[in-house]
C-alpha cells in the first residue's frame, strides 16, 4: 500500500512483468464490470480466467486475495460463493481507467516548477531508507542524487504525508520539501538526466512493434470475439505500465523522436476496435454460470470528452449508475 493511502482504502495489486491471476483478474474487473450491485458467481470468474489459461485453483486463490485487498466482497453465504465489487473498488477502477485512457492525450501544462524532496536518515535506518525510496517511487519521484528526489509539477502534499508518516518516528531523521526551478533544465546535469528516457523510449517502441499486427487486424475486422478478449486485455495490461512509469516530462526535455504518441494511438485503436467483441465473449463464457451476465458486463471506451472515459453496454449496470452507483466523473 502506498504510504499516502488510508489503511481502509482498497489496494489495487501493483503492476508487474507478466500477469499473475490476481493482477489479471483486477484488470478484467476494472474493464468489464462497473457496478457494485452485480452478483458475480465464483464459477463465472473461473470461466473467465480459463480463457487465459488460468487453472481453477489459481482462480480461486486470486479471488481470495482480492477479498483480502478489499477489491471484492462475498455476498451472503451462498455456495458456490458469490462476490461483488466494493464501492471503493468501483471508484478506484474508474479513476484508473481515466488515467490509462487519457494519459498522453495532451502535453502537461508546464510552468518550469519541480517538487524536490531531500532527507537525511541515520545509518541505522536502512530499512526506513528503503521504505522512503519505495514510497517516493510510487509517487513518481526519481532520485536526482542519493537523498534528493524530484518530480515535475507543484503537487507536494502526498510526499509530505508519506515522509511525515515514515520519518517522524525515526530519531535523528530530517527532511525538506521544496518547490524549485533549474537554471539549466535541459543540460546534462539538469533534472531530465535523472530519468532513463532511453529505456522508456525503447519500451514504447517495443510496444508499437509488439501490437502492430494486432492493430491492423483490429482495424480490418479480422479479430474474432475469443481472440479479442485475450488480445485487448493483453494490450491494456502492457499499456497500463506506461502511465504509471512515464514521468510525463515537458516536450523540450524529451529526446527526439519521442514514440509515446504512436504507442498511444496503437493502444487506443486496439482498445476501441475490440471492446464490443471482448464484452460479447465475456457474456458468452459466463452466461452458463451467471444468467444475468449480459445485463452487467460492460466495457470502457475512450470518449470524445477525454475527462470521461465511459463504460458502455450492460443494461442493469447502466440503470444502477443512473440510480446512484458512483458515476465515472
């Protein structure tokens, strides 16, 4: 859990290389289920994950872990078990979907300001030092020097809260948070040098190459529903790492050419073209275990208003949003 999150807040599993069943199920629930009122039988979840080669025992273990994280909860004492998304998870999913679908749509509004964090921890506090670095990394800071970390922009409150929580109990620890500007912002000793932009550029280029054929096939209507579900989920699972790791630096600090826009267009082409097909496949595989599946299963798509990617389809899900389920604003 990030240091800035309240202890009772839902904890989304961290992205990792290769999808564990837990991480895969989190992606699928975030993409295709948008109401806490929907009953989700465990047998339907097992059928969904079977599409991805996940065994029944691994699927049940993933469900158990997501209950512990507060992402889902059991509904009564039915057998086999029935689950539902928590309202906190719905809100978190919608926020994350906005983040994933909107990232890179517009260049950041740049004022030249950076948030800088510096800290000093006694040599005996090695574990605390690692904790501080993990928390700052989760907040998208990067180490400029050993104990000096930066991120673009003005938002300092999350870092302040994290450092206060981690370092206030540590005797002899000191820390400062500053808003700074760099005299030579784009020079070899400027802030951009703290980032491995070469590796990030290579990752974007690899994403473009990996999904080039799928993009063409999706545009040409050559992907069937069974392939669409797995392919669309794979593309989202690959893309979602970029909004969480790309520092979104202003254009003048990036190497040229910068491949993010091509990668984003590749992702959105696949995500948009295959959404309805993937939804249809989910309905098909879950209906034998969940007769109401077609009423609840939906899919997110990027809308014309970039602030509001919307779930679409699923008549009962749409009704529940209209009747008071949190709306994706």
